[in-house]
């Protein structure tokens, strides 16, 4: 009886491991889109490097203010 239960569990485990073809296709599409977005982001960052550098410089002061406020809030606890 125990052996029959083990044999019945094996096909169920195999069914759980297999994904439908539509799920695999969706995963592949998401992966391809992810790669395309990463490549586009890198190309745009290289193309607009001077603007990106200015943006980072402009945000540095605000970033330091926020870090300081968070540090003060943590120190009060």
C-alpha cells in the first residue's frame, strides 16, 4: 500500500515541475524585454552623459540633506 502511494505521488510531482508553453513564452518575452531595456538605458546614459552628470551633481546636496535627516531621526531613538 505504501508503495502504491509513492508511485501515485511521482506523476503529480512531475506535473508540478512542468510549466505550460504559454508560461515559458511569457518568461522568454520578459527576459528579452529586460535585456532591451538595459541596453537602451546604457546607450542613453552614454549619449546624454553630460546631462546625467549635471543631474547627479544637482541632486548631491539634496541627497546629503536627506541622509542627515535620516541620521538625526535614527539618533533620537
